[in-house]
């Protein structure tokens, strides 16, 4: 049978190996028989068969990797220090071509040392998991290999972006889903767009004349907000000192301050800025802070923004997806009053990286703010409706197609599928919270049930659990999470993040966005932390 | 045989259909038998087989599309107007999940109406073609689904970025490949990085204090430069009016002006700016302009930049790849004197979209300029060498893995393979130039052999070829290219760009970066322009 000779390792064989407990690593590391060079592939004359054989071989490697990634018996990571890893393979670029056999070996080696981000016990980032329909969509996107700047070169993708942005605006609650938006390369850039639009809305002359034509502008955000707000301010020439970070309460949100009309920290900061003759132009409320997962009170903030005529942005990069959940969307009540919203489907909705949207309430503003009328791209005498040439409203020229994976996943799951997935992650985090809140050796970083899936806690090994000297205890505790994390990576069993925050020493920040995780994986995490940390 | 039952349409069958002249469209549009929902796929219990079957089905669709894309008998585009296309499929997002059968139908429909950017007769953009190793690498990248911010989550990719950037800097000519750099989401963002670095280098206080702390800054570039220079200036708060566009000569470069020490337009503009008390901080020389493919004289410009202590950036997004060619790299002589260089491997090197690098001569500057020390991501007490956590030097937080496709292609071709590919594209453009420069009905937009693969020309249909009234002739001629282009798209036979430039009416800009193109495809293009335009 022709199949057999051409595909020595099909995925069905992988499954057989799996059932026989043969490591696929042993199966996948023999040298193959692709001694021909890549110049034999398409577009080479009669390159069809060789191309298909080669691509199928790569796909077999990927399929094996996928199956392994979901297998709890597999390591999340085969960790090596940078200098070791540099020695473990020949990664250098050469003048001469390699054979396709070498290319397959490189693919296997790359995956061998990669992090299995789909693994049910990978909790390290806000973006975890691997959705199979999303993956298929990303493979199709690569194959279509086009660019979002015009309808001419990306007709379907431009329409799907239009359809999806409209749907997201409907979910936010803007009438008939009207407004504008764009998919950008990540939440930091989406937030930067928002700041750029806010400035332009207030002072359109800034586009031509720069910051020297406008008064000193000041932005406001929570001290727990994402660093991209300051990064954006630095880039846009506003300066990090003009970003005022409002003190959050113990749970990481601005609740206490904003709801108190006389002493609210945001109001006070605004007053202070106005007295100095500066111009408040932008408030970025956070819906789901990075570390605590806290939600700022959007209604209270919107009242303040309205009163002072300030652009209200909601950074929902992490928490925006809760809008898909009937059970949890109340946490974003008031989001419909925002002027702009960042929402990253690549986080809580598990869309493959990257997929970040900026949604804007006012139509036409992005275009006016960013357009430069490049005549080689946005010809005005084209034969189709030019409103679909959306490229000139972007900061980028070429723009990667990030929409198809979201659209296809949405199609496959329906809104209710996303909702179920999100609700499940929140249930898992509640399970974790309930499990450790009174458990010996654990201390929660903030009181009460987390609003998002962020569970922040210290693990105190027996040796320091009853230390009396508080400073000494703190000093020791600070070192615990980094050591446990390093051990996790060396054993390769799980990965979870840690960090200090303000005067709080290093604590674990457990986040759950991985649809593969189960209650058992949460149990495992706790056991593993205790196993790896008990001697510290 | 199990294979047969599970894969009704394997790629070998596609090849058989092809040899029997059966349209794969007919084969690939029957309804499949995936009536189960995506929730049956991994991570569902025992989801392995269903997942693999589904992904293999998607791969078969993609493989069929790839083979079709390289087939000259296939249309480049199956064009429909936006409103038509919106009606042709159900693109709306629903609350309920679809079956995987519907997902496969959506994949097929998306590809049916996509532009075949790999097609040998697709010349529409600076990024054309589809490299099979690059594609394989992009599929692997999607499967690995990780993020460039830390070594922790992308160990191999971070190392490959390090290796590749170093190699690119060596090719630029910086001693031992020292310096810095980053892969960014496109040339526009790379150029914006350069401007940001130039400003920070001169006035580091701008990061904290914003533009109000610095004098008025002025940037210089050619009137033929890419619009992203102005877009960047608008975003960074410098303002488009502070970008002075230097008049280029008839061939689109700054040669005449820069080499004349007393009257050079750049020097004159600099003098004018200095007299007004403004601060020149940035010159962006273009290596390969977008429309004409012209190369600014880098040595002359570097002399000026050195004298006035101005950051010299080279926007080689389009032309930078000529550094890989021993025959053509002289066009970038002096690039090693630049402070920063934009170089997009996704253009002339045909790496799948997106892959753009900014290379920087000074080490450490990017980090100082952009870092915000987010403690949840860049913990200082990790157990490995932190210099590999490169995320804080980026404007983005999460950053897509763009390196693997370049690295794997480089591996597969070697430097000499890229060189051969680039040289061939330049040969094809010379062939086109020689073919039409004296051909009846053609007029070249600028005299002499193009420096890059851009061949800019008017086609004059017989009806207007001998018009005496020059204004009338111009008016007619302006309409010719758009009509021919619209017809190309409606027939779907080829795609090439057109635009006006300054006082020059619409002309064709033929660019060749597609490794699939041959001399016969150039002949075809000319015949097609004449066929579609003769009645105009």
C-alpha cells in the first residue's frame, strides 16, 4: 500500500505506539529519508509529490506533539539552561542548504525543548491551552499567507473581522454593535491605540503638530494596571510621569476610592492635576488586573470620566472575556459606557496567540487618527466599496490575519461554548481557593473569593511556618516561590507564575485559562507545591 | 486498510484527481461525516482519534489548496464584491455550536474566496509566494503556541531569535554581529521603534517627562519613503509636520541632492531647521522605496548624519534583503554606518507573513528605552540567565513567534539559497524591463534599469496612444490601469498593483518577490495587460 511506504509514522501508528507504551520520542527521532533539498519542493517542476510528502511528515510530527501535550504523563517542559540548550543542537545558520531530513530533525528538536503550552498542568501565563479548531484555523491562516490591509488581498478575512468586531461590540452593549475596532498584535498595542485615540479626540492637531501643540496631558490608571499603559505613554511622548497610578484597595481594585465622592483617590488626583493646569485626557480602568484579577468599578469611573469629559478606556485584555458569561459579566457592568475596550480572545478564550481586539465606540475616529492615504495601497479609484480597505486606520502597514482562528472557534463552540469554557475555569479557581484558604501552610494574599481565576497565595514550608521573627520569616518566604518554581521546571511537572507585589514578598499567582485543566490537576498542583517545597 | 476508511481524500488521491483532470473543488466540496461537535476533540477524554482525524481532514484541504495555488490553470482570485461575498456564505456568529462538518465547509469556503498568494502570477504586493519550509515552520509555530516574552516560555525560539538577529547584523557589517534587535509586527512598527530609539538616545528624559521636556524634534526622509515614517511621527507625538520630506530625483532616490555638498536638499533642509532652533534627530534613508524600488545613497547620508550627530535609520523593509546577494548588495553600501536598520524577510525573502526585524547597532538601548520592569513577568530571582528574557525591550507585552519560519527556511536554503532566489527575482524584473522599454504602447515611469524588482510603467492602449492633446491623453491614461486591474481581478488571471505618484497619473508597479514566477509568467503578464486593455 502506497500510504505505508510514504508515511512511515502516521498518526494512527502514533496512537498504536501510545497504547503499547512505546515512547513516541523513540519513534520520532530516527533519521528519515528526506535527503533531497528544499529546492525540490514546490514551486519546483513536479514538486507536488515531494511537497506533500514533506508537509505530511511535518504534520505527523505535529500530531504526535499534540497528543503528547495533552498527556499528563508527559513533562510540561524539558528544561535546560540557555547555554546548555545552545550546545544541544546545531542552531547556527549556514551558507549551505541542509537536506529536508535535517529540517525534520530541527522540527523535532525544537518541539522537544518547547514548553507544552497545551498541557493540562501548564498554568504559567494568562494564555494557556491549545484549541484544536483554533489550531486548524491558524494552519489555514498560514497557508492563505495574506495581509489585512485591503479587501483586495484578504476579502474573506476582512469580512470576518467586520462580522466579529461587530459581534464583540454587541456583547459590550453598544447599540446595534455600532462603532469601530481592530485586531492588533497584543493587548499592549491595543491599549496604546486607545491612548492615541483619546489624545486625538481631544486635540486632533496633535497628529500634524505633535505634543508641542498641546497642553500637558495626564492619564490615570490603577497601580495594579498593566505596565503597557506606562509603556504606551512613554512611546507616545506623553511620558510615564504623566500616568498617575491610583492606589488600589487590598483586593487590588479601585472600589473604595471611586465610590467615595469626597475622598475618592481618582477624584482627588484629578483635582490635583486640574489645579496645576494640566489636562486629564485618559482613564484606563482595568477589568481583570494581571496579578490579582481585580475588576475596577466601571460605573463609578464612567461617572467621573463623564463629568470631566475624559476618555474612558477599559483594559479588559484579561477580564474582557467574562462578557461572554451570563454568570460573570456583571463584573464588567458599565463597560458599555467606555469609549474603548481592549479584549484579548487569546487569553481567557484560548484562541491561539495572538488575538487581541481594540473596540472603539466612535466610528471614523481611528481612520482620521491614523490614516496617511498611501496611494500605492489605498487607491481611491478601485472598483469595490473602499470602506472595506481598513488598513489605513492601523498603526501597522502590513497586518497579520488574527481573525480567522477566533471566528472559526466561535463558529465551532458558539457563544455558549465559550461561556461554558470560561465558567469552568472560574469554577476551577474557586475550587482551588476553597481548597487552600484554610489549609495548613497556606496564606491568601488578599481576602475573599477572587473575582477572576487569579488565586494568589503563599505556601509556607513547615520550617518557616512558625517562625516568630516576622522580618526573618518574610525574608525566607520571599525565596520559597522562586525555588519551588525552579524545581517545577527542572522536574517538568507543572508551571505556575510567582511575583512580589508592592510590599508583599514573592507569592504564587495561579491563573486558569487552560480548558484542559481539571479538578485533579488543581489537586496535583497543590501536592506538587508541597512535595517540592516541604524542605525549604 | 484503516487509512483508506479514515482519510477519504488523502493528498495522493488529490494528485490522482489532478492527473485525471478532475477538479479538486468537486472532490472537496461534498459534505463530510464530521457531525460531532468540537467538544469531542482534545482535551476531551479519548479525544485523540477524533482530533487527529479532524486535523488530518483540515490538512488535506490545505494540501489541495497548496497544489492548486501553484497551478497556472487555476485562478489567482475568485473575485466577488463585498456585499456579494457577505451573501455567499453564512459568516455570522451564532450562539449555538456548529458541527465539525460545518467547520470544514467554512474552511473550504474561506479558501475558495481567498487570494492565492502563492500563485506564480500573483504580483500584487511586496510579499508574494509561499515557501513550503516556511509554511511548515509556521504550522509548527502555531502548534507550539507560545509567546516571545521570556526564555521560560519560549526557550528555543528565544535562542533562535538571538542566533538569527546576530547573523543579520553580521550581514549588515557590524563587527562580530554585535548590537541588538527585535522581530516586530511589520516594517511600520520596526520603523517606529527606530524613531523611538533615536529620540530616547538624544533625550533619555523623554521616557518619563514626555515631549514637553524636549525641544521641537525634526525627522527627515525622502518624499518617496514609506508612509510609516509619518505615521510613526504622528503616534510618537512628534507630529507629521516635523517630518521633512526631501525631494527625490526622477528615479526616486536622493542621489543628486545628497552628493552635492553645497546645495544638497537634505543639507539645506537641515540648515533651515537648525536656524529655527529645532533639533534634527532622525534621518530615515530608504533602501528600496515602495513604488520605484530606489535606494538612497547611504554613504552620503551617513556623512551628513555623522556631522550633525543625527540618528541614521535605514528603512530596508523592502530592499534590505539585497544584502544577501553578492551581486546586488552594493546598493546598500554604507548600511553598516546606520544606527538602525529595518529588514523584512517576509518581503523579498518570501518568509510567511509576518517577519520583520529591526536591527540596532547600540546594545542595551532598546532595553533602557522600553523597559518597565513588570515584576509578574520579568522576575529578577529566576534560576536562569535573565539576559534571555527579552520581552521588556519590546513595545508589545506578548509577542508572536515570528522567528521560526525565517530560521527554518534559512536552514533549508542556506544563505546561498536566499541569494539565488533574490538574484532570480531581479533577473526576472530586468527581463520585464528589457521587454517593455522599447515596446510599442509602453512608457517607463523613470529612465534606466530599476535598482530593485520594481518596474513602473504605463500601458497606452491603441486608442489613446497617439492622442495629441497632452492633458486629454493624461486624463484617459489615468483611468487605464484601474480598469485593467479590475478586469484582471474579475477574470482572476493575475494581479499587479498600480498607483499615481506626485504629478504622474496611474501607472503599473510590477514587483517580483514570488519565487514561483518564471520568464513565461512575465510574458503572460504583458499579454494579459494588452488583452484586457486594448479596447480602452
